[in-house]
């Protein structure tokens, strides 16, 4: 996969001039980037179409670019490691991006990774939440205080006296959004100290029903959209943990390993079954108004959703994508064939 990523990365030099009307322009998730880049290279190598330009902007950054308008200078597709938000859909509609088709290409597990030189570590989702939340319950559990924890054994005496450091994605990342949902929101929604107390400067005095504030005191270090940089940091800081998609863990298995979450390690079987609790779907979105103007968009989408790419033995599975069940793959191929429109009602079903 490294060769593929490097080849695709070389295309970024031309990114600012990429969309001349005859070359597909794709933005979005760093997690989906290796798979999208592989498909782009394959399209360019095996068809008459130019190799699409794929940029790793993060899911949020990709949505912002994708929804900015329908002009020729805007992306044709965007990748995402979480679903488009209702607010992003509204922005798209407001800016003239009316017709959008949503495709799911597979699953991914968010890995909590560490150096292979570090001792094995098993954490619960609540322990991770207490490590990264900006505010945590006080000893009596009736108020929130600024997070005082700097060593794991301060959270749970059975954990090692090991400094808490996370290298993770920035706020523009879908992995960051999914991590906040599965770690912070999942745990705090069941804790009355968050749901009952108000934050003085919170807009409209809303309750902490969806608390997702990550601490900013240096314990959680935003590390950009290049997940390979986090891998490199783990090699130098063996006490630290990194947060990124499963494919990067698999690719760098010679130097890093997963911390287990509630006794389960991320793997294709545990992610697909849901046994590994930090699992999510991977998406791409098609700007339908560009299809008639940019050659190869449908062919790229068909290739990406083909068994050759996302099947159980597909090329993307070989580089870390966790396949959908066959029935789900057929469903999204049908959505692509019909170019089914995403609607506001779809978000109510979420």
C-alpha cells in the first residue's frame, strides 16, 4: 500500500489545477484515502480515463469543499469516514449541490495503537473517555472539573503508571468525529453529572447531552490528516497512544500494535461483527451534476464498488478495508446504478 499511497500523493502537486473538466477531483477522509487512491490508480492504468486526483483533506474538510458549490472548481466526489451530517447536507443544498448519491464501501475500526516496544494495554471506553475529556467528574461525582489525569493509574489503579499521551486526528477529521461519538458521547450520555449540569457559556444553556470536548492541555495532540505521521510519532514516544484507521495499523504491524478495548483487538472479524466497539462505516459521495461534465466519474464509482475492489477477496481488503456483507455490497451497487438521491429524510433515520 505504501507504494500506492506515494504514487497517489505525487498527484497532489497538481491538486490546485486538478479540476480542468477532464480529470476527476476527489477530496476527503485520510482513512478512505488509501483505498480511493488505489482505485484511482487502477482506473488510470486500465481505462482511457485520466487518473483521478485524490486529496487527503479530512472528512470535514472534504465536506466543506464538496458542499461549497457545483462549479467546475469544486470536487466531484468526497470520501468520509463517517456519514455526512445533516448540517452539511443543508449547506450543500443551499449552495446548489442538490443531487448527491451516498455510497458505503466497507467498514473500518478505529485503532488505539502503540509501539510494539510498549507493554500490552487493555482499556475500557470509559477509561479512554476519562483520559481525553476536557472535564471529568470530581471525586463525589456531582460536578465537573478540569481533567487532572496525567497517568493511567490515576484513572484506574490497576492500570500502569504510564503517562497519558494521545496523538490523534484534528477537528476536520471524520476519525475525530467518530472517536468523539463512540468514546465521549457514548459514555457521557449515561452519566448524570454531564446530562444534568449546565455549562455557563454554552449556547442557549443546553444540557450536556452530547458532550464531546477533548482536553487541550497537551495530553491529546492533534497530528494532522497524515496518519503515517502518527505512526512515526509512536516509534519515538513508546508510552504514547495513536488514533487512526485500522488499515494503518495493519500496514505498520512490524512497528506498532493495538491496545485492546474491553479485551478485544481490532481485526476484520471483530470489526465486521461489531465485537470491536470502535467500528464505523466508510463512505463516498457523488456530486451528480458533475457526471455529464467530468469523464469517468461513474466508471470510477463502479470500479470502487466492484467485487474486484471491495469484495471479500478484493484489492482494498488486501490493504486494510473490512468488507461489507455481500447483501450490503449489492445494495450500494444498486444505489449507484439508480444514482439514488440522498434526502433530508435519510438523516432522520440515522
